[in-house]
C-alpha cells in the first residue's frame, strides 16, 4: 500500500455578500438551555429583543427549577423586508411535563423609528381577515368558530412569498400546545410597504487537496454551536497554522454567517450538521427530528453547494432509533475540552493535551472567546507532539485504510 494517500475534497462554493449581523447564543449543556437570537445593530429593536429573551429565560429558571430535566429552546427567524424594515420572530419552546410553545414577533422601521403593526403593513385588513379565516378552516377543520371573530394580528413574519400569521393553540381542541401558523400569499394582499426580493448568485467549484501520510499521528479538531462572530478568527488561526477543523453548525445561525461557511470549505475545513435549533433530540418525534436535520442540510447546501455527511447530536445524546432516521454519520468525541465550562486557556489545555491520542476527535465550541484564545496554544502543543490535523471525514477514511491493511 502506498505510504501517501491523497484525499480530494471536491466542494461547490456559493459566493455571497458580506454579512455583519451577529447571533447571540447561550447554550447550557447541563440545564438543556439553547437560546439563539439576532443582534441587528438597531438599538431600540435589540433592546426589545434582549428584554424579552432575559425575561423568558429568568421565568423559565424560576418556574421550572424543580422539574426533572426541563428544556428551554428559543429560536428565531429574521427578515430584512427592505432597506428600512426588519422583521424578527422568536419561537420559545419549553419541554417539562408538557410542551409549551410561544411566539413573539417584532417589526421595526428604521426610517420612521417605530415598531409596525399589521395596520402599517396591509392596506385592507378585511381582505386579510377573509383570507385568514378561509385558510384556517381549510387547514384546521376543528377550529373554534367563536375564536374566529376575534383573531389577533400581533404575531407575524413575512418572506418573499407569504405573510405568515401565528395564532395561539386555543383555536383548536387538541394541538399539544403547538403554535398554529397560516400562510397568506402576498399577491392576495395590498401592501403598504415594499418587499425586496433576494437574488441568488452564481456558484463556482473549489478543490482542496491534502497529502496525508496514513501512518502519521492524526487528530481532528471539531467546533460545535457556531457559527459566531468568533468563527472567522478561528479560521484565521487554522490558516496561519496550516490546520483544519470540522464545524458542526446550528442551522438557524447559518444565514448570518454565509461568507464564513464558504470560507470554511474554501480553506480545507469541513461542515457538519448540529441540528437546526439545538433541541434535545431524544424528546423529538421522527418527523421533528428529520425537520431539525433536513432544514440544516438544505440551508448549508444552498449557501455553500456542499451537503454535510456528518451529524453531531446535541448534548451528545442519541439512540439507535434516532440513528435509523437519517443516513448521516453520527460523530461524537473522545476528548472534551469543556471550554464552555472551564473558561480559561490553561484549563482547556489541561483537558485536551494529556488526553489526546492518535485518531482523537477533540470537542471545542466556536461561540466563546475563551475557546478562541486557547486554540493557538492547543495547535502549537499538539504539533510539538507531531500530530497532523485532518477533518473528521479524513480521519474516518484514514482509520478505515489502517483497519484494512
């Protein structure tokens, strides 16, 4: 067998424009809390969002402190309707003895400096009311007819095709506390605002090649819970040290960092799937689990042209049943930096260096500054021990070759 194996990664890259927005993230592995929300750069809007997030999180910690493994998940949708108007929706899901879902939306006009209601967006509310009730009765035949006379338009999102209205679960007899949403086509309404359309750009092919000695000591760095504002700096360190990593991304953060994802692939790193909302997967049905997987697969492919082949389960928890729901390869780790918990460079190094061996997969997180600060030292010390850095897919391929010698 040849001493040198050539691993060729042929990956499509979709070029996109620079995006300076930021996603705030709080993920507490011990308490099963996962919160992601956008920072827009508009102070009034950001203050309103953070106030709602803090209140929701504090109430959860207070009300559910005596429950057995309660879970809080806050996800978001973000849409710039035009150069002035931003629409943000926050979806809160609580799992305790039952599932609770809540929705909160904010629509802000930077030009008029005020939050918009439906009256500011749709010219004729009677037409909207008619379309909404028609869609509701077609989609949910068991809807409470008395409720239909007093529908609120407080919670809504807008994309290029639909105005989506969110309603409480009380309109149905049995919804397991799920939020009801109805899509009303924009072309059926008269709007008072303009909606910008997004244009897809052309993609191009980028090929990265690595010459790897299959009997060298190898190690795979992996980063969870990103991308974040620190990820580009992590990529700088990897590039400057001729290293690479595998980034297990959260799908609902990806659009804010599309240029960063393209850079990962272009510079020889790898993208893996870490679910869409960072939910506790063992609590999900097959349909819910597949939605978490497939939405992330789709958005990563749309941005980069690359379809992830690897999946890292949130909180490291999974079952054989979950594995049967997808063809993706489940990837855990054997070296845990515990960076999110120890928060200092020295402790991170102590968790990594003595425990790393040939073929190790190291767990870090790219949404913390202390992980960023420790990375250069981690790479330096591992290189001094003659380790070569590979992606997880490359590591698995090399292990397979070794096993078949």
